[in-house]
C-alpha cells in the first residue's frame, strides 16, 4: 500500500495527473463522456461506509458488503496500522438475517443494533426490522415483528426505545418485555416521538425522543396534526386502479402541528408535560437534548417567524425552567445541532450573531465565557471537544469560501492550528480519544482520498483509499478542467466556475448554459470532486457548450449579510444576479449572446423559470426540474423562515412567483416533475402549466410517474438527462456541428 502525504507536492502530483488526462484528450483518440456511462456506475468512487470510532480510541469499525455472497459484515480496523483486526459479526453467520444495511453500537459497545428491510417513509425517515446483536453471546434478538422507527439504545444498553404506529415503546433487553409508553398516537392526528413531515424535511431530524444519562427518563415531542391541512398524491403503480398517499403538509400561512414537550419516567410509568417560563403562541421545538445531569433537559424553542431562538434548561424533578440563551435576528436564525455539554456543565454553542457562524463557550447558566472563533469567515462543521487537551476541532472556510479545512483550537480561543494541508474540501472523522482523524479530501482535480492523520500534527500517518482507479478510468475520456474565479455583479464579487469545450478556441462562438441552485445558504461553486451533474456538464462541454455556475446573493458561507439580503424577497436579488452575470458573460467574444440558457433543480428550477421570464432578453432556453412556482405552495418552516407568511407579505410571494410572469415567456422552456414528489408537489408544475396554457405560451414538459423529488430509479435518471440533452441540442446547440 503506497503512502501519500497530501502536501503541496501531492497536490501538484494529482493536478499533473489530471492535466495529463486533459492532454491525452487532445493527443490521442479518447471517448467523450456518454450519458449511459454517467448512470451505470462507470465513474463511481470508493468510499468508507458507516465508520464508527471505537471507544478505546485505537480502532474503528466499518460496514462492508460482499457482492458475491450478498452479505454484510462489521469489521474492526486498527487506526495505527489500518489492518483489519477482526470481524465483529457477519450476516451469513446470524440466523434469519441475510444482510443488514446499517448498525449502531450501544454505549459500552457490547451490543449492536442492526437495521434490515428498510423502506422509506419520506426523505430521511425509514421503517425497518431491527435486531439487537449481543457481542458476548453472539445472539441476535428481533426487537419487534412490526416495521418500527428510530430504535435507540438507552445509555446503559439495557433497553431500546422506538416508534411504532405514532406511539413510543420501550423494550427491556434483559426481560424481553416491551412497554408502550404513549397511547394516543393516530395517523394524521397525533405523533409521539417521531417528527412530522415538515420537521423532518426542514429541521432535518426524525427521532424526536431522547434518553437521559441515567437511562430512567425519556423526553419526547408530541405533534398534534389534527388541524393541519392534508395533501394527497396519486400513486399509479401497476394495478388497475391507482392508490393515494395522504399526509399532513402545512403550506405557508396554514396551521402547523401543535407541539408539546413531555418526559416519561420509567420507574413510575408517569408522563409529565414540560412547562417553560414563557408564554408561546405559535412555535417550534427544533431540538431537545439532555445535559450531563440526568434531571436537566435542554430544549430549543423558536417562534414561527424563526427570528427568536430560546435555549431552555428544564429541571425534570421540579418541572421548572431556566432561560440560558435568547437570540434574536432581524431576518432568521439557523437552528444549531452543535450544542455540546462539558463535564463542568458549561456548554459549547455555534451562532452567527456577530455576522458569521462561530463557536461560543457558555457557563451552565448561559453566561458567555468566550467567543472561541472569530473573523470574517464561517465555521462549517463542529467535530467535538477533547477534554484532556481542552481543545475543540472544527471545519471552516477561513482559507476561502469555496474551500474547507480542518482546525483545532483551545477552548480559550488560543493556539489555533490548521490540521489539513491540501487545498480543496477536507472533512474529518476523529477517533474517540481524538488522537487520530480520518481525513476525506477532494478537489475538482483530485477524487476523494481517505487518509489517517495525526491530530497532534495533522500529518498523514497512512493512506486508506486513494481512488486512483477513477483517474485510470477517466484517462480514457475527454475530461475538461473546471476553472474557478469570480465575477463582479451588482457590486458583489460572486464565486463562479467555468467548463470550456474541448479544443476551446477564443476566436469561435459557443453557446452558454448556466447552472445554479441559489437557495438561502446554499453553495454550488466549491472546490470538490465531481457529482453526477458535473459529469453531465462534462458531456455537454465536450459537445461544445460553455458551462458556467455563479453563486449569487443569498447563497452561503460569505457571512449573514450576504446570505440574508434576500429576506422577504426570494427570487428577486438572486434572479437579478443571474441575469446580470449572463449579460456580462455575453460580452465575451467567445460566447454567443443569442444562445444562452439556464437550468436548475428545485430552488434552482424556481430560479431558471424566473430567469427566462424576467430575463427574456438574455435567456433563450431554460430547464426547470421539480421547481417551486409559487412559495404559497411550499411548507411553513422553510418558506416562512425567509418570507414570513403570505398574509403578512403577499407582494413578496407574488411578485417573484413564475406563475405570475408567464406572459413574458419568449424562449424555449422545459418543465419536468415527478408525480410522487412529497417535497415540492407536482401541483407547482400543474399550476405553471395551466398559467402557460391560458397565456397561450408554447413550452415542453415531462412528467415522471411515481417519482419523488430526486426523479430516479431504474432508467429514470438516464431518460431524464437524455431528454434535457436533446432539448438543449435542439434549442440551444443547433450550431454546434
């Protein structure tokens, strides 16, 4: 196994390799990237799955899948040597379990929770059959014959709590007895301990229950969806009659689920309603977490506008509360998952209250002890706190908003050290004792590399995965470099990347296709390895298109002011930036001003729709995949965070909704949606279609039956991208040959 040190020398090496690939494209006959190759796994990279650092800090476990036998195993590796120490368990040796797709250790690592037969509910939620494997007895016990959700070990490992049919249950692993701890759960009415659709999608969590440190109490959130309007989707399938999926979906300005916080005591079998010392009307509870004290629960409460966030410390014995932190913002506050309680009961918190996202240290009562990081840059990930070294580990964009680096810093804010050395995107997974970290690094020219690094020095100890195979594969293809830069638009320097056609000649004129997403806090222009859409852009560039991506105002990692300028006006400033950027690019002699297109997915589809309407003198073509066409159709949490409600801000909703500008359509427009999109409902496209029809505007559209927001499965992705390619070739690339 060859050892790599990803220093400047290594970067030059891989950049040279990538440059050689590009030289080969001109020096010998190489293949263009075919659409089939993008979606058949040709360009798949190797990765590490379900990595878990063992508590001894010297070993880690990985989930491995044997394609030949179609079985899975959990294998233990040594950090220092990277050699496999043992196989903890193998599905082929466990009765009734052919394979499992995920695993979770109990706190003492004597038991393992195995997930099997998983089936999706929504984007993040899954139902499945789960087993507890005892590493001592080598026996696996099924938790329930039912399909359950979010099974979670108690800290002492003696019990598992889980959700079933909108209620919460606890199984005692010693006695085998299962106790139902809530009884009022009912579909589309009451949910206990599992989030509703909108919390799952917009607050990004599913398990709404938590064990305390003593394993004798469970805090949970109850969702009363009774008054939330229902949304339905036809599921066509293969039967003679279609079925229908009906679920609660609160659209902007409509009623949310009523939430309440509760604590169940396993010893007394009693449940108490949590009370905090503040009257809330319409509010959210986006996070709950027990402190290190078994009877103190933390809970984050947020008003409906999401510009006030309160962190409460709740005493479960006395049912009293203390307000530790109260943050406010003129626009909105992003919910943090980085709350970390230390042994002295102080805590670490992240916030962008100074204009950039940074790390703060508070005492147990919520008094600020120290702002640990500061500067005109963002902390993008918090990895953890090493109590022995009094050191915090995090990721940031300090070296440039399109880059990611790993750092350490003392809790006193001193001795900051950059641990990653490669220029691109670095992410870390630390060992339990913080002596090592596995760094995953990639850039636009270097596929993802996994290395074992010393936390003390940051230096590479050993190479784990180099993904050189993908470079060998790409040597047979006409790969084109992604050029990073900026473009000054409307007084702002915006991040941009460009992919130019094969054998680019400045004296020639090329069609331009712009790609963007543009949603609040997002980022598309980043120095990282390719995804599927990057390969499609390569395919198009090889045909003769110039590809450009610009992150306009409202996107992330450049400070709160830059991100929040779009408040109450989604689709105004972002569209202005795309139009202005296109006009500037059109002045370049090698870009054909008469052949400029734009495309995007989801928020990007909303943007591309607006761009061809409001920028009808610039954009001749637009593709909108799964677009929002009016924010009145989208959910409460996301939409109202940036727009308040339609009742309060009707002009903000309507002035920038594509369905209200259809009469401006001059160019060629392709509209695409999946009928089973539970996120951005196909209603958006249907209403857009009707508006276009009534305005007597011709357009193209495609509907994918039973496909969700991702529009994939079987040949779906290939069909979708083939359709988009043919559309571009007909409408924008007619002069390519």
